[in-house]
C-alpha cells in the first residue's frame, strides 16, 4: 500500500510517497481503508522539526493524526461487527502524536474509532474529529452569553469554520479576523457580522470599533504570535482569551499577572479539552453535522501522493477551511 513519509525534518519536499507492507490489526486495533486523511497545522509544524520537547515522532515517519474510511479488519479483542462500517478515527490517543494517517490503510486504536452517521459525508465527518471537538470544547468553556462580542483569529481556517457559526448560534456578535478579502468573504458566509484583515495596520482599532468601542468579551486565538497578542490588547475586563493557536510561529505571549490585573481569564492549549469530555463532544460535533447546523467545512483536497503540495499550500496561506488528502 502507498503511504507518505516524512524522510527528514524540513520543508514540504521531505514528504515522499513510499510503498509499505499492508498493516495487520493488533488485538485492540482496527485497520481502516482510508478514503481521506486530515492535515492538521501541527503536521506542518512537526514536519519542520518544531515541538521536539513535547512530541516524539522521528523521521522517517508517516504523518497524519486522523482518517476517514471503512473498517477493513479488526483485532481479536474488537467486535467483528465493526468491519465494513463508515468511520472516522484518530491514529493515536488524543494529546499524543502517533501519525500513520497519510496512507491507504491506517492502524488505529479501537477506542479512537467513531461511526459516521448516515447522511454525513466522510470528508465532513473527518473535520469533526479534531476541529469540531476542539471548537465545541472552547465554545463550552467560553459560556458565551447573548450579545457578547467574540473575536475569532485565523477565522478562515479549519477551526474558524466551526467557531464562527457555533459562536453565532450561542448568541454572540462575531468579528472574524483573517488575511485577505477571499478569506474574509468566506467568514462572512460562515456568519461573521464584522470582518477585519489583520495583515493591515490598525486592525485592532477596527475590531474594537466593530464592538462599539468596548473591546471583545471572548477571543478564540488560532493565529497566536503578534496577532494573538494584539487581540489580547482589545479583550475587555472580565473577558476570556483562548490561546490554542500558534499558526503565525508561536502562541500569543501573555503575562499571567497582566491578565489577572485586567480581569481576563486565559485558557491555554493544555487545558483545551478535558479528556473525559472528548467522546461526548465528538458525538455532539457529528450531531451538528447530521442536523445540518455546520457544513461546507472542507476547502481543498489533494491526492495522497501530493501531500507536499498540500503542506506548501497551507504554509503559504492559500487554503480555506479544512484541507484533506484523498487516498
Ligand atoms: N484544528 C485543531 O483541532 C486544533 C487543535 C488545537 C490547536 N490548534 C491550533 O490552532 C491553530 C489554527 O488551527 P486550524 O486547524 O484552524 O489551522 P489551519 O486550518 O491549518 O489554518 C491555519 C490558519 O492560520 C492562519 N495563519 C496565521 N498566520 C499564519 C502563518 N504565518 N502561516 C500560515 N498560516 C497562518 C491562516 O489564515 P490567514 O492566512 O488568514 O492568517 C490559516 O487560516 C493552529 O496553530 C493549530 O495548531 C488546532
């Protein structure tokens, strides 16, 4: 079977298609015939050698934390009835990074497999696996009240496609921030009432203006770095700042004392999802899709062998919503 490997840490060109032996399910595993493999921003950072203090993958490795497809075979401790079902699956326990998704067949722990409801496309369901779960967790923690002002950075990306409509549904007035008119137009279609381009000078003043001058009550920061820091500056007293994004190079640099002084609660990536809430939130994400409350999540798709092109497109900020590899 074909699988794409990271040969060494480096740019997109280190992603190379290889032939690998077909996997066999261990006792507590399933093998999935992969229809689509998801690309997380983390895949790109890890491929470049980022996060070595925390993540342990070493080249050569097959990247990919999640797949959608049908169950091909199951291990001895797994109910045989799973075979043939349409599923999404994490390739390792949440919070770890095992990889293995960029392949025609993926071995996954049985506990990380979720059936896709009838009527939900596999590709859209795959966008629930990490993005939907993460977005619902942040929305739940934010406990948005009616009329609260919410700022979403990196709003044109995978998480934005969940956060913007979910925040709107919670009664918020949403300001979406992204780079370029194309992405801003996309966030308007998702339901953002106000949009700001953070590649332009003075964007925070425009975001503040959109809130009537009071600042924002909740920030969902997927961009991080200077963009995230600037978003923190316009967070109102009593606000909540969710710092899970490092797409612009690192997490937003926020001093805990300053946040306390200003009465802003900061929630970091480590507190993003309570382990005991994962199953419930993922089922909720799939229900949101089945009910049609959330949709049009997938932007660009690439053939598995073109993983390098897909990574380059994300790094060059040329994608909108979720990017997938089709096996
Ligand atoms: N998806 C998840 O489940 C999850 C979970 C935990 C943490 N996160 C983190 O949250 C952040 C956003 O995730 P995502 O899934 O929405 O990512 P994504 O779909 O890959 O999109 C990345 C976004 O980052 C923005 N960006 C800002 N500065 C960038 C730069 N210098 N280079 C490339 N992109 C840049 C891009 O929009 P503009 O071009 O408009 O700026 C783009 O929309 C990432 O740091 C990710 O690691 C994601």
